[in-house]
């Protein structure tokens, strides 16, 4: 069980999906267009040991696990042991509505091909559109590296992903969002990726978009300030597009490195342009983003930079929120920090620390999402010792229309990272008015032995 046996009074945990030999999950939720009131949840992740059996339900209506990883692919037999050692797989579940019992269905491997040969893939990003269609972008570890794009469809009662379009000649981690607003860009699919110039010190972030459900893509826009590989996007109520990242090159930023927020009001057009949304620049989160920290606690990556826009009808409509795990000044190795902005060009608030004051703890993989009603949810891993080998998942929230935060609450039991393990670069969460759907990874003992596992959790909002 991923959740503690005794639920906390302000929330509950629904531990439903478990995957074996898997890490770096992405999650999306959409209404089922063919069945009013029904929702589909898709979890995509990197998986290894691809010759084993497919994901199968465990027998309970709201629980399941992935028995190894990749299994059948669109009706074909599993690949041979000589096939790729790493693949992007997905599982999906159906429920009657937010927070309802989930019926999980067998998942499959996405099957990118180059010259009819299966190739290794990683870095999945999945998002849902207003028509209930899911999109998934993955990075192909070919030479040269490129991005493949998939779109969901129903074959009878089964959800499948079909590869569409030609490969995108991008060489960095992809991330996608879809415009679900009622603005003029509704339905546009946005994709950020990184591109490293020959001899460049750090990757440049670019953005492209599709107005025909991924069939074709407009020419990419190079974003200013060398935002690097850890950018995230948010969509505003009138189809505004916001991009948040951290500059990695002081030579490109006369006012220094730091957190940047960019805004476009015409990103869905061929003439897309971006301007900066910070007063002063860069935005302060009370510390610096850091990707590597001497192997502690994840060895390779300690989290992403998350941005959300309030699309509610409440008093903060159009406001922006920024959250990230950062390295603050002094001996404290890491905190989860938050700042927000009215979205009107005014100054960002002073950063607020969401975790407790344990100066020895690492608060890593800070992850944020916002509900349609404006409630903000944030989770993070919190180490329980200075050596950062053991962590628990923590949760805090801000009620819609308020500026104060709840006290942090523990929502999972402890787990130990172990030496040499890496669970990817992010968790992923999607919020609704009743709670949040969260996909995480961690190292523990599962049906395949000790290894990397992916979990799904449901966090129920306070009444």
C-alpha cells in the first residue's frame, strides 16, 4: 500500500495503480466523450524489462499493478529480448466522476518505429484536450534524437494511442499542454522542448504548437533567456500561454540567472510572440533551482519548475502561481517555495516556504497543480534525515480565494531511495474541484523485487 492505513482528517488516499520497473510518470484526466459523466485517467511512464507481461488489473475495481512493463503492442506479440531496453508505456482507468472508484484496464507500450524497427524511448508527457482526446509526446533515443507524438482513440471499449505525423526533429525533453479554455486558442496543443546549439553551454528552450490535433506543427519559437530543459507551461482563461523556467546562462541574461515567466497572447498563431511577466526580474523563489546535488537524494534531478493559472470565476481569476524545490541560502539544503502574481503585470509576492523548518531535510520533487475552482495543491518528497536516504510524501493546499496555506500533511509511509537509484525528473499531478490525481515513482520492494515503481494516488480535497 502506498497510503498510510489511517487516512488524515483533511484528505483520503486511493492507491490504485502500481507499475514495476518503471519511473518518471506523467498523468492526464479527461471526460469520456462517449459516456457522459465518466472520466478516463491515463498514466504514462518510462518502463524497462520490456519482454515481460502486460499490465493487468489486480481484481479490485480501484486497484491494479503493472506486472513488469511493456507487454503486447496494439495486438502484436511482445518484442524479442534483443529489442529496446527502455520503453514508454501507459495504463488507464475509468471512473464515474472525480474521486469515484476506478476500473483499471490493461495498459500497453507505445510503439515508436524508425524504419520498421522498434526503438528505445523516454521522457513521456501526456495531456488531455477539451474533446476528451489524450496526447502523448516521447523522446526517441535514436541518432539523431527526436520526438514522436501520439494521439488516443477508442477501439471498441479499449483506449489506444496511435503514432501520428512525422518525427519532430527536436533533441530535448518534451512537455505538452492543451488549451482547454474557452478562448480563441481552445484545442491548440503546445509542446516545449530543448535544443542545444553546437558548442552551446546550455540548452535553449523552444515552443511549437499544433492547431489540428497534432497532424502538423507550426514553426517553433525560440524562447528568450535560455530557459533550459525544465520549463513548464500554463494556459490562461483567454488562451494566454505562460512558460516558466530557470535561466542557465548568465551571458544571455544581463540581469542575472533566475526564474523567468513568459507570456504570449497569440501563441496559437504563426506570429506567436512572448514577453516577460516579472517585476522585478527575475522572479524570486527564495533560492536557486538546482538539478544535481551530489547524489542526494535523487542523484540526477530534484524537480521541475511548475506554473499554474487561475481560470476560475473567483477573485483571483487570471492570477499566476509558481512553485519549485529550491536551494535556499545557508545550510538548509532544499525547501519548497511558492510565489504568485495577479497576472496583470504587477509585482510577484515574496516567496513563501510551504514545508516545515527542518533545516537538515531535503524537500525535493515539489509538484503543483490548480483546480478549476482556484484551489492550489502542492506535494513533495521530504527526507527524514540529513543523509536524505529516507523520504515521505507531503501535501499542502491553498483554498480558492485565500492567500494562506494549510500546514503540511504526510500522505504516504516512508521509503528508502538507496544508493545509485534514479526515479526520473518529476512527479505529475492534475487537480479537480474535489481533489487531485497524482502519479509518483519511488524505490521499494514490489512483485518484481526491489526496484523503481510507479504509483497512482487520489488526494481528496477538504470539504
